[in-house]
């Protein structure tokens, strides 16, 4: 049974996929579906409750919370996805080179990875943001620099695992070039495992990026971002605590959906390999 | 064991050098001129002469490698320069903030340790029951909840609604509770998951079966399961210490805890490079040293490793 | 009254929805020696676990196990523990993984004895030394200080036998006690079992796929295949005149193997 069929039969995994698709579409079409502007200040109507004009009420500056949530998908979720994709591309290139060519190149890449990984990623990110200054581009770059080493290492070991399998060894003996084997065989078969890694990890990237915005180091006001919305909610916590709920729940749901999907994907892949072994 | 120790100690020397080099070039990658920043924060107009004087004072015109060597030798002596903001020695600033962070990290570690082991034992004893499934559901939700949100919710509930604990600062011993719990929260989920799976796996091992077949008490068997599971989780638990110290950044900012996490964010917002540089360097060294200690502890606990090493 | 009577014992795996063993019944008299034969995967080891109540919770066990007339399959955990501690000892299949890797053999033996025999730590240690010597370990004190990974499979097997001997149970169940061992150690262990049988007067159940061992050690035998009981009776009868085709197959394969083995031996002697 293929991974896709297995996933299709997994109801909870399908719910996660559908939910994430809806979130993605809502983010893309935010300008059309958001009831109000996410940045227009309207002090007269600050902190109002749920109403027809403001489905989730307004914040301390009278901005529509639902609209800010919808636009926040673009910053919080999409930026995390971009960071993730770039990290993986780097990881695949460098890890792939290390895994396929081995020898001295491999040795060198691994030592560099060691050094990068000896910084806790939190510190690494702070250091880079510290050097380049706060801002959204900078935290994306910081996240990539902090994570590339780990991905390089994981992808290298996955590539090595596959290139040690019999059929790849056979292809090598048959005289196919390394690039041919890498392109035709190794990358397709490693893609699954890499996607599991990415899905499992993207939640933590979302939490990290919005955490930096929460600290004021990431997205700058007035752009809507979930972590920053929480920081703003903190300031009016005593008078209007409900403001903490929408962005927090939004992060929780999206991250939970990614994590759950990652677990299901992993199960699906394990089951597949389990069968092959038996 | 001795040979292993020496080998392990030697192996971190190049790593430490690499780290110091990396943290040095990080700062030098900066787009803004440190001399200019130093002048601005002291409210001196950065005229050309002022900048060049400052550059000389900071030794910025020397060749790159020479600057690195000076910085490295000074850093080893504990001299990280002076803060651009208040002209105090950086080591003093960090020295003042570090105890608060260590206290916070230590309190968190205790919470993580007790709760993860406790919850894992419960899960293992009642594997598959509602209790086990409940804890696993909590773990799942815990992994998806951002720490800063938990911090805010806890602060609102315990400090504002119930008025039981202080919202911020470090005024009494109760101040540490909320930040420590918040910090612990994110890690507990990971460790419960890790420990539980480990214990459940160990529970099915042959030595447990044979212990049961010998009629040993459940308590003794549980002790053996715990010991074997801890053995494999100790690396992860040990590595959580530097991660906790590094992870205090957000928590310290929420609860206005006067530690190095807060110091570093303030430094970043003010472009206070010497402080940032020192923070990054010290954290990385701490990480490497903890890593080393954990490896040694793991090796000395496991008789199999002891022999091979 | 028989020492052990198993009636219609079935085990069903609710996770994989597979039947492990089906309606197994047999009786073991006191002071006798009973053999259970079958290829690996025939459910022998599972059955032993089922008898001792060592099954994983998702395994559904039905049927009854009467030990001295009492149904132990209905017992509560605590009472069952007493049976395992004092009445039925198990010698496990894989000696290499049977002990806690993080503790010395001595500690694990002493713990077992002081828990089950109500003796002091010191007495337990003396007991451990003497039983180890009894099973043919000369440097017993030395062995007690070793960690499991520092001992060979045969050594650990002897340690398990020593524990069983020390506990003086009514019955010892040995599950494939020689499978993981080399040929020489195998014959040593078999000789030791023979010695113990005459010395101790304990009832034995031997589980094996090795017909030679069963032949040497048991009086009665039961043959299992795919979780079902195919034949049982006196060991000599069953091995000499197997009724069921499966038993015939087992006996024949073994005979051909021994024959070719003997041929090789003869060749060697011819050359020499």
C-alpha cells in the first residue's frame, strides 16, 4: 500500500491537510475575504466585542481582529514556510554533496556543521538578528543559518542510507554516473523522509518566528503577525484579557495540524518500509 | 575511561576555536560601523574625526586576524570590552544577570525532571489506559503551544485573576514560579514523549520479562525500567540545561526577569555589540561544555560504555 | 493429582488479530520431565508466558492452568507473583538479554534471593556463590562482580539455571535453554540438566526444537505446529513411531542431519 493511499485512509491526517489548505487559501485571499483593513486604526471603536462588522471584535487600537488574523497567515505561516523551503534546499544541496561524494568533502562539511550545531539555535538566531538588526528578512535568514546544519546532517545520513541499498550499489556497479544515480534514484526515494522532517519541524519554525516578533525583533508594526498580536494583547491584559485568545489559538491550531500531519506521514512511511522489510 | 576523557577533552579544542571565530566574524558582518554605533549611543555626533578616533580606540583599523587574536585572548581572560550603552565592563553586566538566569533555568530543570519522569511512569504503568491517553493528548497540545502564549495565560490567571503570584520582576521567591513553569512547559512535552516511549519500549525488553518471571516486585522492576530509560534520556535531559539557559530569552522578557536573556534582547535592540558578542560566545561555550559533561556522565553510568571507553 | 494441568489454553493477539495458540491441553506429573517440541514460531514460548501470566495486556488468554489443583490463570497479580517466586521458575531463551545490562549479575541474583527467600543480603550472596559453583562455574565470586555484557551466553545461561536451582521451585520451565549456545556448551548444559534432575527431584518442562535434547531429558513429549497440538505421548514412543506427518517430518530431518553429520565425522576419522 502506497504512502498516499495510507494517508487518504487516515481520517485525522486528511482533516489536518484540509485545515492547512483552508488556512493557506485564507492567507492567499486575505485581501478579498477580510472584512476590514488589518492596519486601519479606529480609536473610537477600540476593544469592542463580537459584532457583524467585527466578527472577532477589535484590539486596543480598534483594528479588526479577524482581518489581522487573516493577514497574519501571510506573515506567520507563509514566512515560516519560506524559511523552511530555503533551509531544505540548502540542506539537500550540501547534504547531498556530502552524502554522495563522501571522502574529504564530506569530512569538511560535517566539521562545519559541528561548529554551527554547537550553538543552540535560539542563541544563533539571536546572534544573527543582533548583528543584522531586527526585521522580518533578517529573522528568516537567521532561521535558515541556525537550521541548515541540522538539515544538512539529516539529509546526508538519509542519502547515505539510500545509497548503501542494494539497488543503488547495483546501479553504481552498472556504470551509471553519480549524478545520474543521484537524480534518478536517490533524490526521489529520499524526498519522502525529508518531507516528514520538514512537516514535523515547521511548527517549531512558526513558533520561533512569531516568538521573535513577540519580542519585537521580527515583523515590525503595523503589519499584522500573530506573535506580535500576542505582545500587543499583553499590554492590555488587565483590562481585556480575551485579546490573547485569537492569535494564541491560531498558532496552536496551525502548529498542531502540522505536527499531527508529520506524525501521520512518519507512520505512513514507517509502515511502508516495515512491509518492505518483511 | 581515562583515555576516553582525554580524547573527549581534546576534541572540544578545535570546536571552541571554531565557535570563537564564528562569533567574532558574526559581529564583523554587521552592516553598521561599531564605532559609529558606539558614538551614537553616547550621544556624540559621529563626525569623521570622531569616528576615526573611535575606530582607533576600538582597534577596528587593525588587520582582521590580529583583531580576532586580541579579542580571543581578552575573552579568555574574561575581558569582553565595555558596553556601548553604559560603558560598564561587559563581564560585569553579564555577571550581574547570570545568577538570575541560572536560578530560573535550575528551577525549570527541576520542574521538567520531576514532571517528565512522573508522567512517564504513570503512562508506562497504565499504558493504553485513559490516563495514558490523556497525558499523551496534553503532551501533543503542549508541543503546539508557544511558550510565550502559555506565559501570558499563566500570568493572567495566577497574577491578575487570582492575584496569587507576582506578575514580574524578582522581588520574592514566588516570582520564580511563573517564569520557571512557563520555561519548563515547552520542554516537558518533549521529554515526556521521549521518556514514555523509552520506558514503554524498555518494559517489553527481555530483562523485564525475566525479572517478572523471577517473581520480583513491581516496584523493583519499575526501578530497573526507570534506570534503563533514564540512561538513554540522560543525554537529552543534560542537553536541556544549556537550551534552557538559552531559552530564557522570551520568558525573561515576558516576566521582566533580570537575567541575561533580557540583557541580550536589550543589547540587540540597542546595537550594543560587545554585549551581544559576549553573550553568544558564552552561550556556545556553555553548550559545548554541557555536551561534554553529559557525554562523560553517560559513559560513566553505562558499564558497557565504561569498558569500551 | 498432577502438578500442572493445562486445559484448553488459547492465546489470541488482539492487536494483529492472530491466534497464537489454540486449545492446548497437557498434564505434567510431579517429579517427571515433560518436553514440548516444535519449530520456532509454533507458539511454544508464548504458551509458557501464557501459563505464567506474563502476557502483554493486548494478548487475550483463555482456558485454565491448574497448578497443584489451583487455577493460576485466575489469580491476582500478587498471588501470581508468589507462584513465580516460589513454585515455578523460568529459564529464558535468550540469556544475553535476560539480565539488566546496567547492574552486575551478583546484585541481580542477591536481589532475587533476598526478595523471594526472605534471607539477608549476606546469606543471599553465599547462596549465589554456592549455586553458581553447583552449576559448574568455578570462579563464582568473580562472576558475581561481572556485568551481563562481560559474560558469554553459556555463562549467563548457567546463571539463570543457578537462580532457578537456588529458589527450589516445584517446577522449572526451560525455554530453549541451548538454542543460543555453541555445540560444546550445549552438551555441557544438557549434562548439567541431567545431573540436576537426579539431584533435585524437581519437575522439569523443556521446550525445544532440538529433538536430541528432548530425547535425552524428557519422558513425555508434546509436539506443536502453528499453535496447535499435533501429537503427544511417551517421548520414546513419539520419537520412534511418530503418528502425525509433521512429527515424522521433524524426526526424519533430524535423522538425515545426524547421518550427514556422522558421515562428515567418519570422513574426518578416515583421513586421520
